[in-house]
C-alpha cells in the first residue's frame, strides 16, 4: 500500500501543489517551487536570467528542475515535458546579503533571496519565506560554511 500511496502523491504533487501534499503527508516536503539565477561564473543548465522551477533540497546541495516554457512564455505542465534536473553541489551559502525578492512577477511571491556558491558559479536562490529556514538547514551540511 505504501508504494501505491507514494505513486499517488508523486503524481498529484505537480498537479495540486506541494502545499497540499505536504500537509497530507504530515511532513515538510523536500520539493518546492523556487527560482535560481547565476550572478557570477557559469553553471551547466542555467543560462542568463532567473529560472523558475522546482528544487529537491538535500544535504550539501539541491537538484533543480527548470520548468519548460511555451512559446509565449507560459509555463507548460510539468508532466508534459520534463527538463533534466540541474545538480548543484553547494560549497557555501551566503546569508549575510539575504534580501526579499524585488520582483513581483516571479513564481515565488514573497521569497527571500540567498546566495549559493558552487565550484563554478555564484547563484541567487529565491526561496519561499515559509521554506527558507528549513531549506538552509537542509542544504548546509557540516562541511558547508555559511557566511
């Protein structure tokens, strides 16, 4: 029965949203909508500007799936076309320059922006305010410094 319920919730998560499934499962979900952009350096799978998508946060990093866009800029349904996740092993998290997201049109309204440092880039990560503390704790392992 556990397999069927996990399959059911994995299918419903993109359709109903992580908030509903997180409450149903009774735990904090490791997958949530957020935004990323490279501000220095280069990271494979992330070009210029902000990228909307879903992050799976794990100790020491995250997997980020950039949402596909239709020709007019509208998001396509995640189950119709999946992009390969971008793996981000995080060396450091910079919270001293943490600030509210200054864009009102982004997918994550009321998000807080922190910096992630990888081997090849520095990125800004817009995280929903209600996920920020948990996400930072999870992405920071004992080997990752915080500034």
